[in-house]
C-alpha cells in the first residue's frame, strides 16, 4: 500500500471523529461496529505510513506524528490519534510504545 502524509492525517482524523464518547457509550464494540471496515482501512494506512517512514528513522516518525497532533484543537482527538499511532507503529522501525 502506498500512502503519504495526507492519507496518514486523514486516517487519524477519521479515527478521532468516530470514537464514541466514553461518558455516554455503554457498549464500545456495538458503537463502532458500523465503522469497522473503515477503521480497518484507516489502521492499514497508518501502519503503511509508519513502515514507509521507518527507514528514515525515529526522528522523522515522531516529527510526522507531532505535526498532526500539534494541529489539533481538541485534546481528546489528539489523545485518540497518539494512542492509535503508538499501538499501530509499535515495533515498526525504532518505534516503541
């Protein structure tokens, strides 16, 4: 899969957008079930971008993540994005949770 920064950013934004509100969501799996295919696609894009960046080193991987995170105005969205990347990039190149 070929991916770029814009694809990476859109995938993270999508995950933050559809994340259920933990204060009102009683069944997480049920809440995300309608989106599972798109969630898996977003995960694939995020993983592929990490694999693309990995040969250039940890510094570039961190830079790309923080470029997305610093643009967020919602701390909750930034947290969801960071958690997704930490999970999906764990073990990719030098990335560790």
